[in-house]
């Protein structure tokens, strides 16, 4: 899954790099008539959005890449967390009676065939049942660390989009302001139209950066909440499992 996303992002990045290079090399006449890429974009997104994107200048391309990058990880993370979430009570209702009856192999089979980190840590504990409670506790702890590292995947990539998109927007704004002041200096007069147009265009990149960062931040917070819920379920499942197992082994905890 991650290799697929990485390949897709690489292809998209190369596509936009070549597209921007091709657009930069277009002749003025072609710009007037409108190239094939521009016509296609206007057909899909509308002429207003395409004009807004073009007015933003070069900084809009890396911001667009970050938008696609963030969207790809949002989709991947959402699917991964949905697959990792199970009904804890239903799972324990299947596992706990088998443990009480000391049917560990059947319990292992259920845990093995159940998706998600909760089943994974219970399966790790069941594999060490014959070696005592100390081995069970250690196996659950090690499995929990592995599953936690899996649950935390993707947050760095989302944070990168959240941080870099506004920064690129501000960089584009600064570059646009410099261009605007150069236009004023070249005109040798302070024209309100020149100033207003230059500032408007310069602020487009800041707007674009925030448009990308805010939704990604929202989903990042949602995913953190989902991860916290799964971690709590992992703790509840491991405590219930070890308590039941200790009772059947006659061990006081």
C-alpha cells in the first residue's frame, strides 16, 4: 500500500514538474489561445480556479503537490485506522470464555483471524501461555510497541504538509511583494492600481497554503483521536486477558 502511494506521488510530482516546465516554455501566442493542459484544467476545475492558480505564480505548484501528498496520506491513514478498529466487547466475548476453558489454541485461531492491533497483542500473549505469565506480559508489551509504531505511521507526513504549505504560501507572498514593489519602482510613480494588483496576487499563495493546511490539520486531529481510542482498547483488552489468564493459572496479580 505504501509503495503504491509512493509511486503515485512520484508520478504526480514528475507530471506537475514537466507540466510547469512546459507551461513556462509556451509562446505568448499559445498563452492567448490557451494550451491543451490549460483547457483541460479549465474544463475540470473551472476557468476561475485556473486563473487563480496561475495568478499565484510558481509557489502554487509545490503547494499543489503538498495538497496531493497530504490527501494521499489522509486516504491511506483513514483506511488503515478503519481496518485496525474492531468491536472490543465482541472480540473479548469470544476470547475470554475460551481462556477460562483453557482452549488456548482455539483462542489463538480467533485472534489470528481477527484484524487490528488488539487481536495482534492478544495473539502474541497466547503464543507464550505455556511459558508463564512473565513471558506473556513481555510478549504483550513487545507486541504493543510494534503496533503503536504502526498506528503512528503517517503523522510525520501529514505534519509536513501542515507545516510546509503555509510556509511556501508565505514565501510566495514575499516573492510577489518584491515583484509588486519592483513594478512600482519601474513605473516611477505610486499607482494605487499597481499596488493593489500586486498585493492581491502576492496574497494568493498565502491563501492557497492555508487552504491546504487547515483541512489536513483537521484530519490529523481526527486520526490522533482515533489512535487514542484504539490504544485505550488495547490496554483494556490486555488487562482483561492477563487478569483472566492469571486467575486460571492461580496467580495473584
